[in-house]
C-alpha cells in the first residue's frame, strides 16, 4: 500500500532489501546522512512535516495491529524516531531559499 505524503529526500549510506511474510519486497534504510522536506515547491515547515507523518499513522497502525502487538510496538518506536528527525527550526523557507538549497 502506498501512502501519499509530502515529498522528502532521505540520504543514507546503508540499506537492505528483504521480503515480508507475504513475499513482498520491502526496504530498510540506515540512519539518514541528510534529510530534506518539501511542500508545494518549497521547503516544508515543521508543522507540514509532522502533519504529513501523522496523516499516515492511522492506516499504518491498522496494518500493524493486524500483524500483531509486536508490529504495533515497532510502529510506535519508528514513529517516535521519525519525529526526532524533524528539524526544530523549520518555520517556513521561501521559494527562493528552497530553490537555492539554503
């Protein structure tokens, strides 16, 4: 299932592909070396980033609960980790700043 969320770029040195219990290929990425978040052609604000993350949690939680309590606990850990990765000082970059990568 694909969730439609705001674009983000996660750059990591390590990743691995593996198959889930249904044989689908999934990817696990190492800790990011850099992260960039965008909304509407500009750098996203912290509020937009957290809203995007939180919008996917209900469906991910339903999926995790079907898999079992261990999966739900893993989701909670990953959710907390994701929120820690969102920069605190993003309160709206202009389109000019986003286009120049500042």
